[in-house]
């Protein structure tokens, strides 16, 4: 397990709900002040304001307001890969270090992406509901599904996770290609520079790009229309990367064939219209949610905190 070091004189803030294993380990190392994610930064108790580090889920992050409310803050340790909910410019201006947890969750997120693809194309979730409702026993015939084998699969964002997804699908895909803002170094797949051309060529789009303002609404109505009525989209990235209203409309009007979604624009709230769609598979943001990976993520958070407290180089710095 990462770091057995104790730092009992260092106060930190646990910002929002974390993970029991991480909570317990933090309590053994530091003086921990729990602060709710929706707490008013201007109303923090005096003892919390003394915190020198903040730990949070990526979905909570750290706003400029919470940084300003913690005048002694030196470090933000994220329990996630994504850091789009951190005001990075503000952290940089204040000299606050930021770490995340890359690599350790790559395989589990890639596995879920592939699972969502198969579940969506092969009607697995809809057929499960049909059997449980007794409709199969009553003689209802399930609709025929599509097939995954031979499909042209477009990876939107060929980073660590995108590459892991591509490797898993190589044995069955007709072709794998990708769209990044710039071609990826040493990529074994074809780069399609124009996003609409990328969507037109895809039978499946798997969204694996990082979040942040530059990626907001990257998959818009035009891109969904270019994907077409036989196309499927899978998102294990960030809900904000897809224009959610445009996605709901495209699914409702059958302008695309289906979607497998692990992330949403306003989590944990999911558009009501999606809940009744049998051609959509929904997950409650479970990409990294395995016992093994969550523990590895927690250990990496702890290792970064231990390094910071000891004045040593951070293991996985964002800043």
C-alpha cells in the first residue's frame, strides 16, 4: 500500500464524499476536515481554513472560490484522471500543485467502453428487461440486434484510454481510426482530421477524449447527423463532451441507432427522455468503479500527498 508515513500536524480538507478506504487512510496520516461539496466556501469553519491540502473526486474538483477560502492551500489531490472541474489557471496563479490518478484506471474504463458497445449493439439491457418482465415467457419475440464484428470504429480521443479501447477491439473491428486535435505520436491507427468526416466514416464513435472547456459540445448535432441512422455512440469520457440536448433529440428521432452512456452533463441527473429508450444503455459513471482500481487510485492519491508532505517530487502532477 502507498505510503505508511504519518503527517499528524498537517491539516487537510476532504472535499465532498470520497471512498472509505481513502477516508480511513487520510485520517491515519493527516488532520482531516470534511467539507461538503456544496458547502459555501465563505462559511468554512476556521479550522478548515488552515488546510494545506485538499482531496476531492474529479467530479467535484476545486473552484477558485474554494481555493481562495483556503489561504494556506498548497496542493490539490484528485481522486480521478479528469481535472476539468479544477480551475487550473487559478491554481497555477496561486502556486497550488495539482495531482491526478492516471494509468491505474485505464483498463477498467476501457473494459466498460467495450461492454457498453456490445450491450448497446446487441440489445443486452433491453433483452434483460424483457426477460425479467416475463414477456419472453408470454411469447414476445425480441427484436433482432446488430452485430459488432466488422464495424468501423472511430475513437474520439486517442489517449491512454482510447488506445486501450482500440487494442481490445482490434480483433473484431472492420477498421479502427481516430480523431484528435493533432495526430497522436506513434499511433497505429489512421487519423481523421475533420470531425464530420470522422463521424461519417464511423459505424461506432467511442468518446474517450479528455474533458474541459475546449471539448465542451465537441459532439454536436451535425456530428450526430454525420454518424447517421445506423450509428452508435459510446461515452466514457465526460458528459459535457456531447451536446446532451442534441443527443436526446437524435436518439428520440432515430437519427442514430443507439447510445451507451456512462457519463452525463449534469450528474447524477439523467435526461428523463433517455430513461424510457430501449436503444440506450445507461450507467451511473462506473468507468473506474472496480474494487481493485479504486484502491489503486486511492493509493496514488496517498503517495502524491506523502511526497508533497515530505518535500519530494510528486508522482503524477498536473501542475
